[in-house]
C-alpha cells in the first residue's frame, strides 16, 4: 500500500488523531476517525437506502470526522482524482 498523508486534525491534541490519507495504488481515500458510539451506529445501520440492505456489513465501519477537516478531505479527493487519471 502506498499511502499519501494528507492531513491530521490539528485540534485533537496528542492522544487523538482523525487523519486523512490517499491510497495511491487502490485510488481510495482512507480515514481514521472517532468511533461513532452505539446510538449513531445504530441510526446509520437502520437507515434505508434504495437498492441496499439495512445494516453495516462486517467489513465496513462508521467513523466520525470533524467538519473542520473538510479542506483536507477536498485535498484527498483531488489527490485521488489526479492518481486515477494516470
């Protein structure tokens, strides 16, 4: 895996670290974030989206990313789009 570090939430201190990377080989954005808590996870799992089953598949997860990281997420989107063009 060739991860390109995009950014880390500067407001979380030393012991927490929501982070954004781009996996350049797989052309994917990778997030590290806070666990959502049971209430939010249950709400996400119960949400109905046409054409999709309810629930969160075992190989997927819900994470929380602070809105103050939007610019980093945009940068990651741009980076993954640039690598997809190659």
